[in-house]
C-alpha cells in the first residue's frame, strides 16, 4: 500500500516536500506517542504525544527548530488521539508534512503478538483479528494499538502498516507499565513478564505478580466475578491501589511526607524492582551495566537512588550528583563502580521505524550500511563509559563489554 494519490488539504505553513517519511505510533495504556522520521537519513522531523494519565489531558508537539507546542485537550480515547495527531502533522500550527501523501509507511507498537508474531509484520485484516484476539493477554495495550491502527488506516488508506512487537532490549523499563529484562550480547534471555505483561513488577495500576492462591480465594470465598477480578488486577492495583491517591509516581512521591499509604506504595515498588534485578543478575552471572529507561526510569532520581542503594552488593555505586542532574543518555555511576548505571532514552520509535523500513524495503532502503541514532554509551574493557557525538552513526544503543 504505497502512500500515493491521497487527497489532502494544505493549511498552515508546511515544510517543502522532502524524502519519504515513516510515521511511528506507540500506543500505551494511558497515552499515544508519535514520531515522524525521514526514512533515508533517520532524521527525527517531529514527535510528541497525548497523555491522559494526568488531568487535564495534554498534547505535546515538537518539531525540529520550532517552539514546543502544549495544549490541554478533552480526549481519553486512542482513536481520537490518533486522529488529532494526524491532523496536526499536516495542518497544525507547526506542520511537519506538506501532505499526508509523504507518509510511505506507519509502524505501530503492539505489546503482545502471541506465539505467531515475534517480529515486525505487514498489517492485514487477519493480523488485526489476531491482535484483537490477543487483547485479553494485554488488555491495556492491544486494544489501544488496534484503535490507532484503524484510525491511521482510515486517514492513510494507502500507507503500509507495520506491527512491531515489543522486544525487551533494556534492563529496567519503568513507566506506567514496567518490566526488567536480562540481555546478553544484544539478546533478551529473561524477562519479568510472563504469559501477559501483568506478571512481574508492580506498576501504575497493575498488581504485578501475586500469589495465585489469592485469586482462587477471592473467586471461591468472596464471590468475586472474573471480570471484576480482571479489572482489579489491571486497573485498580499497583501504585494506585496501595497509595490510594494516584498511579503517577510523581504524585505518589509528593505525598510521601504525610501519607503512609504512599510510603508503603513506594517501598513495595522499589522492593519488587530490586528483587527482580537481583534475579536477572543471577541469570547473567553478574552484570556490566544497569539501564534505567521509560518515564520513571528516566525521570525519577528518587526511585533510581532507592533502587541502587540496595544493589551495592552487585558492584553498583551511584554518583548522587550525576543522578540528580542527568538527562538521558547518561552514565550516573561513580568512576570506581564495578558496573555502570545508565539512564537511556527508550527510543522505541527509532527501533519501530527501522523495522518498518526494513519490512517495506525497496526505494527507501537506500544508504543504510550502518544505522544512525542518538549518542551511544559504550562500556569498554576498562569499564569506562564513552559517548558518541550527536548524529554520529552507531550500531546499537548500549554495547556490552567484551568478556
């Protein structure tokens, strides 16, 4: 489905027509993020998203060389958010597209692909049916992704749609959803998630791992219905359930001085992370680096501090000053630390874009003998962190030290 012969209205001051572009849509449980890339040189042309975890719902739109746009909205559905983002890309105050015809392909993040889909695939009616069928395994994500796919298909009926299944390449992904993974030589060998993303760490509204006996007890002894149990585990547990104030870590941390439930929520949240990191370190036989990523991992020095304080036994020594002031991508470990502590921007969008470009292929696959991305953090044989200049080509976000 090539993005050609689309009718479009030109409003505002748009960019002059350039090379083929790939749009990335990343639907989370409470947000819809987007990134628009030049498919040839991987330049990020625009990005942002709509987030309704905090009220009021807010749109953020960023375009290179232009002021950031923020606007309060009354949207809470992924379909409405996708429609608004597509409109702003072409006709907003700072449009990044001269025409929607410029979009050659769209890459969507879908959390759960089951046994059948383990890498990027072209989206077809059959693929959409399978995503819907697997929604019961990822109820906070797959339905949201499907909403975004359907809206984009309506607006861009001739653009190629690609589904990029999550491949956990980070160590501690801490956002509204959260997981910890063990990565060896670029391959994920273990993860805290299980049959669904509900297993593992405590999250914003999800319980994480619980004793199955509790579920049997609630069903059998308390008469709880299956749908009510599903709602409780996915939407009413985690930080929100324990703190009784919010699923947003920023708000929970603000409650610490006067709210014992908030203190308990943070203690349990950190304990689960520390315990799981310890298990992953055992799987790997030790670690070269601990990576923090996603909203909490990148944005909360307090949580990083609390986690690292309990991991000194595996050789992690946090630099307090670097932790408080860092911006991704950064190394926040002391120079004498036996393992590095890195804060890395997630960049799911870049990974999805590359998978989409690979799957679409042909004319947009021109000059990519090496991939280009954000500055890389490399751990060399002397355990020193180095950073590549912005815009310099690199092979991977984090390169493991040669054993």
